[in-house]
C-alpha cells in the first residue's frame, strides 16, 4: 500500500468498489473520515499544486472551470493554517484582491470553491463584513480589496496575497504595483495569481519575471467536476476559435502592436460552412535543411471561389498541415496527403532553399502531381502585405483549428517577424493566397470549376 497520501488516494481510486468501501469503513466515523475531503493535497490536479523552488509569484492560467479558484483558496489555507486549528501558519496577513469588492467577496470568500467552502469546521474563518475581512481561529486575517481601487492597497502590508482574474481589472498595472509595495511582511512573502489569460501587458510582464512560476490547464482538465452537457456545449461552440483557445484552453493569445493581422480580424473572418470551390491548392514552404532542429515546413491548404469579377473572389484557409523538423521525404508526403484529403488541383512550393530538389522529392511519391515552383524575389513582409489587405477586405476567411498559423500571423509586422524562428506557416499561406487570388486576378484567369468530393 502506498505511504504518501496522494499516492494512497490514487491507489484507492483504482481499486474495485468493494475494496474502496472496506477502506472507508476501516476509517470509522471519527476525525480521519471527516478530514478526508479537506486534504486537498491528495485530491488536487497537477496544475493546482504549488510548484517547488524559490518563487515569489505563482501564476495559474486556465480555461473556465479548470479549478483556478479552488487552487487559490487551498493555497491561502495552506499558508495561514498550522498543524492544529490554533497553531500559527506561514502567513497571518493576507490580501485577497478581485476585480471588484463584490467579486472578491462572492467568488474568493463565499463562492462554491471559495475559502469558506474549502475550510474544515474547526479551521473555518469568520467573515467580518464591516472590515471586509476573514479571521481564522489562529488569529490570521485576510482582507478583501478591489483591483479597480488601487489606492485602497496603499498603506496595508501583507505576507501573502491571492490575486483573482487580474486580466479583467480596469487598472491592473496600478493595483498590481500597489500590492507589491505592501507585500513585505515575513521572511518569504508570496502571492498566487489565478486568471483566465488575456493579452494584458502586466500579466505578460508577471509571467516573464524571473521570480514567477506558472501552471496552465484547459477547462477539460477538470472534467470530473464539470457537467458533461456544459463541456459538450462549449466545445461545440468555441473549440478551434480564438475565444475557445483563451477561455477553454487557457492560452495567452499575444499579438504584436501594428501587426499585419490582428486576432480580432482573424476571428471576424472565421466561417463554419464551406461552399463549392473552384480551386483548391496546397502551398509548401520547405525548410532549409531536414534536421530535427530545422525550421518547420509550412503546408497550408486554401480553397477559392472565383465566380464573377476578380474583386469578388474569396479564399478559404482550410487546413494547416505543417510539420516540424522533418526530412524532405516526410514533408513531401505530408503535402501530398493534404492534396489527397482535399482533392486539390495544384501543389505550389517555394524553391529558394531547395531549387530543383524540391520537385524531385515530391515526384518520388507522385510523378504526375500538378506542381508549380515559386521563387521569392521580395522580402516576407512585402509579399505578405497585399495578402493582409485581402483579409481587411473580408476576402480571405478561416475555418477552425488554425491556431499555430494564426499565432505566427499576429507576430508579422511591417518591421518583420517579431518572434523566434521563421514564419514558415505564414510563408506557405502567402504563396497559397497569391496563387488563388492575386495572380489569377492580375491575369484575369478563370480556373476550371470543380466541386468537393
């Protein structure tokens, strides 16, 4: 039988029901059985457990319902409680900072996963409404503050703090700075931040700080404690969208100021239903080498509706089939597989890096594939700008599930790509849009009509 409590609970959960009933019966009706639900270390999910090491700020980012509030409440308990109800804990003066006073009180204190709900009867604090404070039996206190009222944090001092939904505050920078000045008691003052991620600079700065650690989780990580109908509904509505990545996957979506594409524009240009296409192409931006550390091979599938005048033509980005660190034979097969999936008309490949070798590799798998080589004569930004203009006109739209491509797109600025590596997915996208919209419109070409199989 496992000796530590966490392993013991996992072992019990894996045992047959008869063994579980016997174990609980042997605990009797005393304190051991009563205490079991409050032993959070035994039940917590991995992202709800404080990381080890010497950190000042623990940031928990996650989707809606991922268990962030419960993690914050239990961390506060762990800081203020001692071994016995009246024993002192590591912290005795705690700041609870929510978006507003009401939000802090209703979620962090009285909520279903708030501090009161998580506390065992013999250690449960008392709410003193006139002071906006929780008072524990051992004398520890937690005071409630609003992130929208930074001045209220000027003066008080603390040895611990729990900050909830920082990314929603109206004055996040001012309130955070005031809290840092007050977090000065004790030998090791610490704080936890629980939030759904948003593109807020102060949150990005906190995460980037050397004294911060972060855990992250999707909504689905806490599926055992959520209604199945809720999960089914939100996944059906939002999976693969910008809002879904933020609110369900807990991903911090960043974009560069002045980028050629914005997250809002990409979301506004998203579609669910697909028309009959006149053309479908697969565009490939091969890496310079085939080593494991090479850049990705961008492989993008785009369909186009080209009926009517060229200014009314529309492109649909259908799939990102890119592969990373792949040998030529791997990315060539991936590109041809994408063509087969979509019954594509043509494979378009940039040959600046590989020249004739690119076509030779592709034709090892399919000698008769419709193939077009393209060569870059201008920089990435110059090629991308007319494509970005088509997005602004609503003439290029996205299906769901293009997260990694869109992450690269919002890092492309007039000054270049503002991230590490190469924007290979964007390069492939640009070639595809040039092929189906820009080049045909310039020559007034009318491709053959085709339908999806």
